[in-house]
């Protein structure tokens, strides 16, 4: 009694639960059955409309010009405007890309261009194995590969914000 007056936690076992007729439920089994009945009625609402009515509703047809407008990719200005409106520091979407990454794409582009702009030569070795019934011989070949700025194609458009 003092705990209830004080406002502390009360045990759920001591709380009175009534059935639909207003009778007090005493046993745990009766309480569980009442909870089951209550949530079954709450979450499984009865359907008042005929199921065939939903099938007769036709989707709205849109004009071909509106359809082509909606299917076009976004313009550069639309992307810039959308990026300005997005808040930084939020969780990434399903693709794992954060807004901060998109907003700082210009800086990332400059960093990657500085790294890959210089032409580099990489020596790679590959091996070729020739086998016959009598013996196996491995021949090593040396080749030179020129690594150029292959990322320029990815960043050829300057669409991201500074």
C-alpha cells in the first residue's frame, strides 16, 4: 500500500485484471488468456469492406509526358539542391554512403587525382607452367604495365559541391 502511494514500481502479478464482464481474474492462466483475447481483438480488426472491391479499383493513368518527366535522371542542379538540403552526421542509407561523403566528394576527387595523376610503372611477374609426362617446368616472365589515371573517367563531371 505504501509503495502505491509513494509511486514506486508495482508488480504486475498484483495488478487487478478484469474480464469482459467485469469479473476479477485471479489466476495467471486466466490473465494470460485475457491478454491473448485482448490483443487478438486489437490487432486482428474485422474487415468491413468486400475483398472484391479492392480489385475493382483501377490505378490512375498518367500522361506520357509526365511519365517521361518522372523517368528522366535527375539534373545536376537537382542533385546539388538535394545535397544542400540533407543534414550531415546522419546514419547512412542501405547503400552505406553517408551524406558527409557525398558532400565532400569534390575533396575526395582532388585527393585521388593527385595520387593517380602521375604516371607510374609497375613491374609484375607472372609464371607459366608447362608440364609433360616426364617433367614440369615453370617459366617466369617479367612484364611492365603502365598505370595511368584510370579514375578520370569516373570523375569527369564536376557535379558535387565544394
